[in-house]
């Protein structure tokens, strides 16, 4: 029976903790819009065909692929270095000895 009470108390406290953020004041976003944007004209609606053609034409040129490949190689090398151990072997042994005391 005590375990059931503990479980119910845990569920109730989690429910209360989950409901607390709902009590916060939502920021007033109307004050973040500038008057020029609020009173300005609506943007022009244009067909997507022209935009897609310009996008496809401007995406890559002859020098883009090697630059992207070089960037990928740099990022992969950095990720490999970051995967290594943060703690050297001597420090790890000293910490392990301290834990066993």
C-alpha cells in the first residue's frame, strides 16, 4: 500500500510540474512588429516557376562541389577529434583510485 501512495504522489507531482508552464504570461508579440511592417503593403504574389528556375540556375557552379567536399572533410575530421576521450589515461586512473578509496 505505501508503494501505491508513493506512485500516486509521484504522478500527481509530475502532473503539477507539467502544468506550471501553462501559468506563465505569454509575451505580447504585437509590440514587436514595427509600424512600417504593420502598415505596409502586402507582398506581391508571384508564380513559383520563375523562382524555382532562378534557384536551380544559381545553386551550383563549377567551384561549388569541391568547396562543399572540402567543408565536409573538415567537419568530419573535427567530429572525429571530438569523439576522442576528454580525460587522459593518467587522470582516469587517478580518479578511479580516488573512487575506490
